[in-house]
């Protein structure tokens, strides 16, 4: 783990103006324009990124296509790709302190979480796919004697990667690593409010020996660079994590351009269900508080709807409130902070809009609901709990993506299932019960990509992550994710 001394040194590092990363080097945006980077820690600008546009996306895609055609990566042996990617993972790990602090200055996640979830997780992901790629085989089909049916697995070509600001390195690596391992060339469009770590990641990839053009990063506004990538005629696939409205746009861009495949990891309104026979109510309350409030609730799988069985409702709410009050909201670069800053002033305003509407609609505010630490100039919000939340309220239906929890009561298992499944989302969920049969019935009944039992959050690269319904389709992580970046080709040979 990083030390406070190391953090204090790194927090003062000059970052300066960042260019785009195209064809293995930093270059200016075609327009020469840049965007300021403001830290949510204190509201002050501390760097700038190049404001890319459609011409820059085109340069990056051309560089990626040229590298793909050249074949020094796409047709290299899997053993070579493994060697380079392993070195890449080592470099990311070696620079973990630098990457973690840079990312926290950019998006405000508390350092304790960011350190593990960003550089260390990204390094682990890159290593996992590096090690996997020389264990992927084609197939021979069971055909008649006089023919040979071979099934080849080939890279898709140029893959566009678009990620959100909450964990840009971790989520970026979930897409970049399997895409590269499979032999594709990649153009990354980072989130405009947290681009710095992905730019540094591309430099480290280059240092590890990734050929020029294989990994490019174009910063800029989503509506400009993201759209240009989505509409580009020479991009074969887009791997996206972000909001539902942008996910829909990407499907439209695909339809309007070259029918590129689109993988969508979208939002959630995940139910966290506490049955009266939960093995340890106190521990369930502590984990549930962390499951919604860490990273200020800016976690796609956050357990933002809490359903508690009536028989233990009052006891559980007492435990939940005391676990919540113990969370220290503060400077995300202070190792003792449990909850850091909200990613931007705009996001904080949006969160407070949800609080106002929940109050208007009749939910009862138990704690929080307001800004904190305004004297810092940063964006901080108190962990917020509403009870008496009804199914028709905005808070029960829409994703806040902030530290706001809505609590509902239920009486029976059937009612819990009905409430759990009553949103358009289906990303994550949890069930707390000591009864094995209840747990297994709930795993089957809940319509979500992930069901936790007697825990919340936590997983590793070996298991897939993704949603059902309007939480998207396609899975990140695990060996299943590799398949997204490989195309099947049949050779039918007369003997
Ligand atoms: P967002 O959809 O606003 O932005 C995501 C990315 O899309 C950014 O890089 C942005 O620049 C880009 N973008 C914006 N407009 C675009 C356009 N017109 N065309 C192409 N790209 C465009 O989301 P956000 O606010 O950055 O992130 C929060 C959302 O991400 C939440 O809904 C959250 O649930 C979701 N998320 C999902 C997962 C998951 O694994 N399912 C993980 C993390 C976050």
C-alpha cells in the first residue's frame, strides 16, 4: 500500500499540458485547443488535456489500422504478445503510486480504494489476459471424411474503447487488455473529466514494447470525439462503459455508419436485500454502507436500493445509520478518509437535484442530503439515506451515481423479488440470509448480471461483470470477455 509520505510528494507533481497519444508519441490536437483539468479535491485546475476532434480520431484510427495491417502486433505470435503485455503489467505495477495519486487528483476517489481498484487492478487485468492468450485454440469441426472444417480465431481489427470517469484505469484495462491480447489495435476515448491515467497508461505500454499505433488515446469531449469514434467507418467494434443515453447513441452511430459491433456496460439501480435471518446484521449493515457510499456512490454496481424485511427493519436501520456516521468524508488523498470527493461540481449538483426531488416526492431523509467541506473549494457530499421510498419515486427508479441510498421495507420473499426486479436495470444485487435455499432461490429469481450472497461488491478478474435489461450486454472480465475481441473464420477444405 502507498504511504502518506509518498502521497504528499506526488500530490505536488506538476502535470502540465497533455497531448494526444497517437502512433506511439504525444501530439497536439489538430485544432491546437485544450481543456482545463480541475481537481474535485479543491476545485482548482492542475493540468490541461488536448481537446481532440473528429480529425484527431481519424488520425488515431488510421494509425491503428496501419499498425493492424502491418501485422507486427496483430500477426505476432501469442508468445510475443504475452511477453510485451507482461512487461506492460509490470510497469503499471511499478508506477502504481504515481498512477493512483494522478487518478485521485483527477476524479476524487479515496486513495485507499483507488490504489487497489485502479493501478493494481489494471496491472492484474493486463497480466491475466497476457497469460491467457497463448492458451486460446481454434477448432476442427466434426465433419465428413472428405472435408476438413477449420475454425480460426482472428482479431477484429480496430477497437474503440470509451470509458467513464469513476474508474477509468480499471474499466479501461478490462477492455484494452483482452482487445490487445487478441491482436487488435485500439483507440481509447477517455472520459473528459478523468483522462490523465489513461494517457500515462499508453506511455507505459509503449515503454513495454507495444509497437506504435497499436494503442492510441484521443482526449476531448464525449459528444465530439466519442461521436466521431462511434461513427467512424473503419472502427470494427466499440467497447463502452457509461450511461444508458450514451449507450443508445452508440447503437445509433453503428446503425448510421458501418454496423460496427457495440458492447455496452451501462448503469444500475442495484437491490441489496436483507432478510430477517441474515447471519450478522451488524456486519451486513457495515458492508451495505460501504457498498453504496465508497467512492461517493460512483460505482456502477453500487447497492443503491436497500430492501429490508420488516421484522428486522428498525434494528438494521440503527446499525446502518451508525455504520454510515462512522464513514469519514474528506480529502481523498488522506489515507484515513473513507469517502473522497464527488468527481465534479456538476455531478454534485446533479446528486443534490435527486435529494430535492426525493424530498418533494415524500421520502424521509434519515441522514445527509447536503454538501460538505465547502471551505476546501472541492466537491464533497454527505452520505445520504432516505427511507419510506416508494416504487413510483424517482429515487427507486433512476440511477443517481452518487452517495444516495433509498430504503424500502418488504414482508415476504415474493415481495422482495418483485421489488428487486422492478426497474429497467439489471446489473448487480445482493441477498443477506442464513438460509441456503432462500439464497439459491433468490440467485435464480433476481434478474441481474451479478447476485452477491452475504456480501456486497468484491470480485476478481476470473468472473464476468455485466448486466441484463437496460444495464447493457456483453461481459467484461474473465475468459468470456476475450471472445468479444475475436472473430471466427471457417475454412472448408475438400480433401
Ligand atoms: P457517460 O455516458 O456520460 O460517459 C461515458 C463516456 O462516454 C465518457 O468517456 C464520455 O466522454 C463518452 N461520451 C459522452 N457523450 C458521448 C457521445 N455522444 N458519443 C460517444 N461517447 C460519448 O457516463 P459517465 O457519467 O462518464 O459515467 C457514469 C455512468 O457509467 C453511469 O451510468 C454508470 O452506472 C456507468 N458505469 C457502468 C459500469 C458497468 O460496468 N456497467 C461501470 C462504471 C460506470
